C-alpha cells in the first residue's frame, strides 16, 4: 500500500470533520493522539529494555507494530487536515535527510541543520 492510499483509507475511521482550524477539537485531538501513541510506543520499548534486557519477542514486535500503526494513523490524519498528502510528507522528509547526509549534518540538533 502506498502512503496516499493509506491516508485515504485511514480517513474512514476519523469521527471528526477534517478542518484546517487549528483550534478545532478534532484537530487538537489528532495532535494529542499522535503524542499519546508515540509515548505508548516508547513505553513498550522502555519496558523491553527494563524487564527483558532488551530482547524483543515476536509478541513485543506485534504490539509495537500496532502502536506504530496508531502513530501513522494520527500523522496521516493531521496531514489530511492540513491538505498535505502523506506521500508529500514522506518525500519531504527523505529530501531533508538526504540534504543533511550530504552536508554531514545528520548528527546534532536544530531544524536548520
């Protein structure tokens, strides 16, 4: 499945009306959902490090895959609300990373590396 197909299919499960109004409850809910799901993903990995000496089981991978899927859903939804295709998000990210790589700026911090 490509990114844009995913984004279109994922919209079926959004109970809010897509809007570019950043103050709309539906938009805010998507942003908070993204942070929550990313946190759940991190928490699962933390517990694998803490409780399982960093050894990831098949069950762990399945659980992390589901959390990453939830994170992807929120990214796709926020992008759709902003009229940005998920494919454009992915393409822009790779272009940014490639630019940093070519300039040996992968390490460090800051948006304008």
